[in-house]
């Protein structure tokens, strides 16, 4: 009786890709500034490659934009692999 949509932001534990994760956070920031919101039927998750990436996001003040868009940290590593 409806759609289920999954939106996951992940990063490999082997590479962590901190610059890509920070770039993605800037997209979340812009979306928040524009008033865009993830629809309630979309299941969101954020899995940075390592705890170091979390520190980058927190220290830069960008994690709050992921949180505003519903992308809360669910673990570390590529959730596709896990």
C-alpha cells in the first residue's frame, strides 16, 4: 500500500573518504538552508568509514545538518558490505 525508500550515506572502512563525506555534509547543509526535508517514508542512515570522520563532522559543525535531514550515524563502514 505504499513505497519504502532507503537513502544511505556510507563510506568504506578501508578508505574512509573524509573529503567526500565532508562534501556530502555540505550538500546536507545546503538542503537544510533551502528548507528541504526528507519525506517520512524514507529510511535514512549515515555510516562514515571511521570514527575519525565523525570527529571531522562534529568539529566542523556539519554533523548537525546530517541530523536535520535525518541522517544519523548508525555504524561505521559501508553498510552495503555489512
